[in-house]
C-alpha cells in the first residue's frame, strides 16, 4: 500500500474565518472566547476535511494563530527580551505583541521584523538572535493540537520546522549572536521535543528543512549533517520524515542522502528531474515521499501522466512510497466549493487545497488497487488536460505571433536617457526637486461603499462614473492646494492594483474566495492567469485624460507593471513565466501608447513585485532578471523622448539588482527609503544609477506626522549621494490606506521641505 499524506493545510478558513476572529479579538470586540471557538472549529474542520479525503497521515501543528515560524520561537522558548517582561495577561497576548507590536493586554513593543517565506507571498516573523539567546521547550500548544487529532481519532503526524531552517531564517540582533553557534544549544531542545512527541504517541514527525532547497554555504550543510546525526539519537523518538520543498536539492543532495532519517520528502514538482536519482540512491527500506501535487499553483494535475512515472517506483518501493503535495497547501486557497460564479470550464481546470487532496487520493487508489479502481477520475483528468491545452480562451494566435515576432527594437527607447532628460526638462519645466506622490490617495469608506454598491448593481454605471470623476477632481484640487508639482488622479476607481487591470484583460480570471494568507490576518486573492493575455480596449485612459483636463500641471498616468501583474497572480504552468510576462507587457505597451496619444506626458509603471520574482537559487537569477527587465522595457519603451516614464518599487533591497534596475531605463524611479534612513540609497549612488530618483522621504505606514525638518535632513543625505538635479521628493508608497486628515498635513510638510531645500541644499 502506498501512503498518502499532507504537508500542511491552509489556516484561514474557507471564508477567512480566522482573519475575522483575530481582528475582532485585537479590536477588543471579543475577550478571546470567540477566537478560541473559531480556532478550535477550524482545526477540527481542517482535520475532518483531510480525513474525509482519505489521507493516511494528517499534519498537526501546521495550524497557526499568526505564523508558524513565530510558533516555533514559542515552541523552543525563544523570545526577545522585550517581550519576556510578562506585562501581557496571557501567552497569546505575548505572541501577538511580538507579531504586531500590540495585543489586548500588555504594553506596546516594537513588533518583530517580517519577511518573505522563501519565494512565496507568505511572510514570517523573523526570530531574533541575541548573544544571550537560550532555548527551552514549550510543547503545550503542539500537544494540544495533537490532543484534538486524538479526540477525532484521526491518524496524525506532527509538523515542526527543523532547527537548521529555523536558525537560517533568523537574524542576529547583536554582533555576539551567531546563528550556527547557537545550533548546539538548540539541538537538545529539539531532542527533548522529539522525545515528548514520541511519548505523546506520534509515530512520525514531519521535520521541515526548506533551506535544503536553497544555496547553502558549506558550514550550513555540515550543520545539517551534525543536526540529524544528533536527533537520530533522541530517546523514544518517532520516525523522522525530513521534508524539503520549494525546489530541487541539487548540491545539497549528497548531504541529504547521507542523513540518518527514516523518511525523506522531496518536491517532485519543481524537483521532478531529481526524482529518478533520489529513488536510485535512497535506501528501499526507508520512506520516500514524493510531492507530486503542485502546492504552489491552482491547476489540476495530469494524473495519468503522473501515474506513468509513479507506477514503476511503487513497484520497486511498495509501502515505502508516500505521496503528498509538493509543499504545504498554505499557498493555495482552501476550496473551489464556493466559486459558483466562475466560468464552469475554467473551474473544472482548477484544484485548490481540498481538491488537491482528492487528486492525491485518486493517485493513491490507482497505485494500490490499479487504475481501473479510479477509471472515471483518471479519464476526467486527462480530458481536462487536453481541453485546457487546446482551448480557444487559452491559445490566441494573434497574441502568440506578436510575442514571437518581437525583434530588439521594441525594447529600446529611441534616445538615451541624457537626451530624453533634456527634452523632458524643456517640456515640463519643473522646479529643482520636483514633488509628487506614488499614485493612490485615500480609499475612503465612501469610495469603498460606492464601489460595492456598483458591484451589487445598486447604482448604475453612469452614477458610479460621476462619483469617480468627483473623487478625481477632489484629489486634483487637494494636490494643487498643497502645491505638488506632478499630480496623480488618485486611483479611486481601483480596488487593487492587480485586480483592476486583470479584470480588464483577457486571460485573467478572479475568484470570490480564493484567499491566501500573506501574513497574520492579512490575505490576498491572486487572480488566475489562464490564457494568453490581451487588452480588448483602453483601461485607464478616460480617467487620466479627465484628471489632466482639470489642471495645468502634469498628471502621471498610472499602470501596474508586467512583472507585478504576473508575480501577484497564479500563473499558467503550460508556458514559461517569461512568455506570460511579455504578453502582459504588450497589453500594457498599447495602454502606454494610448495614454501618450491622449496627451499624458508622464506615465508611471509600478513594479513593487520586481524583486520578489527572484528565484531562490543564485544561478537562476540572471535569466529572471533579463526577462523581467525586458518585460518592463517592452511595456514602456515605445514612447516618444518627451514622454517621461516613471516606475515605483517598495520594500526592496536594491543592492544586488541595481544593474537590472538601471537597465529598466525608467526616466524616474521612486523607491521606499525612509525607514532605512536613506541607507537603501547606497545602491543608487552617483556612479551606479544614472537616471532620476525619488527616494521616499516619509513612511506612509507610520501613524506619526512626518516633520519638515526630518524630510529636509533625509533629502540632504540623499543629495550627498545623488546629484540634486536628478532627485525628486515624494512619500515612499501610495497613500490609499491613509485618511485625508493624515495625508494633507504630511504632504504640506513635504512640499515645505522641498521649498526649503530649493533655497539651498
Ligand atoms: N501606484 C500604487 C499606489 O500608489 C503603487 C502601490 C505599491 O507600490 N504597492 O497605490
Ligand atoms: Zn509602494
């Protein structure tokens, strides 16, 4: 019998129940009892769903109130000194204080840093290592989760984050702390944990070491070997399933194959090429778990094709072959069940977490009882695959020809930046240190209410249109009153910077409940790119033209760039990402041309997700950067010399990609820098970045009003690094989450700072 199991299940609930329960608790609308109930309900529901799917082992401990790395910090008793003080009434409030700076009880503290979980859109709470860091086991929450599984009588497998990945994901807060040195003090706690789990009755423990899918220095690879040699000796320990995902093992393969663990799970989607080698070299008497169902995307699998590869392995390994999703299903939505508005054909091509488990079950049955036992499901899977491949909504000859026919010319602006800058200077005649904003103005309750009324058909298109024009006029007047030099229309018509465009492009589809956790209670609903992307008509021209008609100052057109449009979506798995990016770029190129023809002189193409697309492995990065830069240039290079192209990026480190950012060749880039005190600007100094740049002078997320003097100081720092003629003054990101009461004085102060600097830098 081959075994089927799961690596992790989404926590947020089918309708984001966890989000709403958390936020009610944080607001103080709930004393914690409702949250307890919701959490218990979700945990049981998740287990029951997975049990009903027929899994042999269900993950426990994968659920989290906020983040599983933060859970691990609590599990190993590792909290920074500032939250150890115990002012919170409960451990849960301690947990929230560390996660988000405050909780219903306890004084506010600095929230821990948050960063991207590998190459996903999930963000984890970074563990902080201090010189006096010590660890001590706190297994209660995990034991409680196990208790729930036992009550339900389902077969469970505790999931823990491995010690090497835990340390690799943490950050030293002072010089005395060295992650690798701490390993020796951490390992006894993991040994004790394994013993505790063994005594609690666990037969298997899934121990996740996703860092083994990344480039590891030798010292870290040695640490892996040392770690598992030690954990192997834990008394009464359960069997260990070492679990790696998010990519192939490559240069870590030999290390992994030498570990004394009882089972090995590998990512057989991204690491498909390695499966044969691993099968050959991994001892037959140990478990080999293949992550064959894609945990990072939403497409149904081609089950018959998978079985062709799996049957010989099953023949050879028998019971020792396990099947699973490639990684935790945290990164896909919970279920398709509620997507009743989705086109039925497209819907039949999709599998979210729950449906992926059904696919797994079908594979398991086919291996154990023969394909005949699931003949219908297999026929259906194959039919769907063929249908998708040939569907008219997927393959569009006109779009494909346009991409394949691209020569070098469409990627190249007519003149080099210095010549363009000259023409643009004459056209716009801006003062030194021009002031602008990043695009969005407050999305007020009124705007959101009116949009939802329109969506529900309670107001008609004409009424909605008039309303949006009023909002644009308001934004323009506010900006003129503040005295900004380059204006924006304010993006009142946009619910979301990707969704707004996706809804107007062919090849994109949207779900109602396709939410995926981004961090804590924050979820995103990525669109699904299912077909060749094309633009049926202009998307933003009317709004921009209207905004420009209201003022003599330049109004920037505002688009979301091709890489971000791709990166924040579920993408096709039937063509390279590059091809999809180029299709989107061509659609945007037409929009850019239409904006230019409508008299819009400055066009901003936002790429906040540009850096996020970087592959995990260094040797794959150049190829990514090449097409990502190419897509941006394709979208923007078609304009005249006197049309000024802007771009915006936020929350990125730029040092390692500065050549690529330069190669994008935007006339102006605005970036987030204020929180790092202009440190980020180092990448952009004189010699390295030749075009214009607006380093954000204030943090739009901060509740505090930015002071003119601070902004003056920041710009002076910037001017030490970049010639003042090439500097702009702007906030560090869009203002949609702020209120006009915040925005107005902040921008007034910012304009005052620019004026002061113009008087002498
Ligand atoms: N133009 C967008 C805005 O201002 C950019 C958002 C972003 O950087 N994420 O909202
Ligand atoms: Zn931004």
